C-alpha cells in the first residue's frame, strides 16, 4: 500500500492500484502531467498537496521503480546517468545498472566497513560516477551521508570528522594525505575507503572490494523522517552547521523542482554545471531529475567550455549559476547551436535582467530563476509557463507557505521589505531540514512565532512575486535608506569593466554608514586610471538603479574573500571597514 502510494505520489507510472485518498488529493497533478503547456501556477498552488507516507526510501521507492518501468519498455532509452570526461571516457548507466552497482556498494559499506543504519559517512570525491553509487548505497543501507568538496583543507576535514563523529570516510588519493594527517585525532573514524586504482597504507580499496561484492542487497526500511544526509553549511559567519535532512525532505520534496521548475520528464537530459561537493548538488544531480526519471548528465573536465557541451550533447534542460550565463553572453553564442536545449534555469545568486535579455536574444530561451537554501527545497521559482519578471525570484513553491514577516513575526503587506519566512506551525513541512544535528539551540533559533526564518531579506509585490534583497546581516542602512547589496552588485556587474563585486557598509561621519564596493576589474580595464574608473562606475550605478544606492566608496581588488562553497564573505569585508575607524 505505502509503496503504491509513493509511486503515484511521484507520478511514476504504475500498474498497481493506487491509494484512493492520495489519488483524489493529487488529481490535479495527474491531469496536468505530462501536458506542460497547460500548467497554471494558480491551479497547482491551490490543489497541490504532497502527502507523505510513513515509510520512504528513495532508492527502493523511486530508483528501483524506474528500473521496472525501464524493463517494461515504458520509458525513453536515455540512461539514468551519462558521464563524460575530457579524455573521451564515457559512462552510461541505465536505472537497472545503477541499481546493480549501488547494491554492490551497499554490500561493501555493510560488510567491509560494517556500517549500519544511522552511522555517518563522509564522502569527498570529484565528479566521478562512484559519487552517485555511494549516494545511492547510503540510502539503501540507511547510513547518513555527509558530502564535502575537494577544496576542504586538513583542518576543515578534522573539524567535520570530529563534529559529525563519522565512522567512515570515502575519498580519493588527492584528499587521503590530508585525512591521514588528522586521522589520529578522530576516535570515531574506523574505516577509510580509497577510490583509486592504486593502494594506500591503512586504507581499504574501494574498487577491489566492489569487484568482489555481491549485487544481492536488501534495502533497509526507512521511515520518512529518519535522517538521510547531513550537509555542512558554511555560513558567512561562525563555524559550519550540520544541516540534517530526512528521507522525505529532498526525496519527495524536490518533486516540485523536478516537475514544475526544471520541467523534466523521462525523455529529458539534464545538466547542472556545478560541482558535486556543494550540499545542494543533491538537488540537481540526484533527486529532482531522478524523481522524474530524467537522465543526469555530468561533464568532468578541468577547464571546460559549456557552450561546446551544449552543442555536442543532446542536453534538453540546463542549469548554471548567473556568472556562467554572463560569461557565455559576453563571448557571443552565434557560432554554436544548441539543437536540443529547450529550458534553462539559474540558481545560487540573483541573476541580473541584462543577462537574461541577452541570453534570450541569442538563444530564444528564458532563464528561470529559482531560490532555495540547504535547509529547504525550492522556496520560490519562476515555474515553467509563468510570466517572468526579470530580477524577481518568482513565486512560492506550492509546497511551502512563504511570507514576508517583521521582527515580531507579523506578516507584512506587499511592497514592504522584511524577512523571508516559511510557516511551520501548526505543522512543520516534511520538506524542511529536520534540525541542525546535535545542536537544538541553533535549530530553535531559526523559529520566530509560526515561522522558520530563512535569514534572507526580501519583498513581495502586488502580484505575489518575491524579490531578493540580501542576507539579513548584509543589508546597509545609509541615512535612513535600506540598501541590499545584491542590487548594487547586479548594477555593477552590468558594466563591462567589472568581473565581480562585493558591496558592504562602511562608516561615514555624516550618514552613519555608506555603500562601499570592492571590485575585481577585467584585465582590459585593470590598468585604467582608478579615479576615472570610480567615477564611471558610480555614474553607471546611478543610471541603472536608484541613485541613492550608488557606492560612495570603492576599492579595486585582485579577488574577493569567499567561503569554500563560493559565497562572498561580505561579513569579513564589513568588519575590516568598521575596524579602521
Ligand atoms: C576478491 O576475490 C578474489 C578471488 O576469490 C581474492 O583472491 C581476492 O583477495 C579478493 N579481493 C578482495 C579485496 O577481497
Ligand atoms: C545546481 O547546483 C547548484 C550548486 O549545487 C545549486 O545551487 C543549484 O540549485 C542546482 N540547480 C538545480 C536546478 O537544482
């Protein structure tokens, strides 16, 4: 019963009879699926209710189900995973092959590393197929996956091992020495698995073990709310928190992303250019596409040009951060044709309207921006078929009740700036993180009244579109005007001289604080006279946004300080400013 319900819930074709109440509550979705053109935001919003069954495991209830559909010949012949690298190597796995291999890895985890339900495992690998196998194997064994990027230093790894008490770490030879340098200080760490053709003292060899492993494995039974993964979120302040997600939050909650934002079906080939290390790569590299039975495309190349991949491979849906789109349009796309591309999305930072316009002029396609956090699934999105207001992050996902609230948790009317928040009372959405692991205080601190507070500032307009202002800590208050850094940064990067910029507050005897911009110039402009450059950029900002927002102070720098996940540390720059005086 529960199984059939889940299949229906996620719209996976199923011959088994469906659970009637769920069918009723989802009638609308079944009607609009898969006829894309008739989707209406209002209709989805009103009637979309995802009910959550008691038991759920993504590997068994979604991936194995797609294997059956595949075997029945009822889905396109696209693989589940299509991986290519710069040297002409290629891996194409069907859902069935993914199932067989991930079961073998499950046996490696439970036999060779004696990992059990609830044990924590750190995974640090580059974009290689094994990354996907370990992800799926952790679901099958009920172990809690903690992904990390290759850029972590020995100190970061030590912190993560100690804080998470992980029992096992899986990585390759580039990170292994860092692990060995701190391993002695981590009592909980019992197993080290090396994904490599070579061997290393003190490490088990993943590939050897995989060769001998059996492909018979019985997936553990997991409840919806059981922990599935922990993402270390490097905030711009403080040490990283352990954001814990359940089996249902991403596994079911990302249905809206896959279906309405990314507009995927099992005939699509989806590519997100971002790396596997970031917490949210699970969104785009696993859950959103596989819920829909779509193919996950992965390109592993040290210095790749996305334009070449888009013209060479039949990619239909594409996601990239704003900076990459900006780079493409600057270099003209006219010599490339993206034959299969039909839908584009952007996430990570707000995209500026300028880039959207230019992309549309050159490709005929809109860019659909989406907004979410590691703690959540998609919060707002420009869903397929919706009118796009350039610069807005779209409307709330039908899975959440999103509001703009003030410091006393009152809901603010349209046009008023406040905190972006998600209602959690009387019931907390099952598609939110469950907690910051081992830290009830920090978890509690995210709640204000009936809401989970995102920590982002925003505004809703009369039409119900949301507009991003900035992280709460980053907003500048100059002579009574509140100025969000993103709008100023967006205006600055529209100028051809600017690669990127960070805007923070700086002390001023008259105004209290003023806007200061740290700017990285393109090589062509780096040698220009700084005085003139500053004047030109100030005039530019005054022209493209409200004049009071222009940066009164400016500093040209080689690079900006960033967190390992690539977020600009505005906090660090601001502190430096305020320490000076
Ligand atoms: C794999 O099996 C072969 C043959 O049974 C054996 O010689 C080898 O030691 C095994 N390798 C591992 C890593 O267990
Ligand atoms: C693509 O990956 C980035 C980084 O992990 C993430 O922020 C973004 O949401 C992803 N896109 C989608 C469509 O999930």
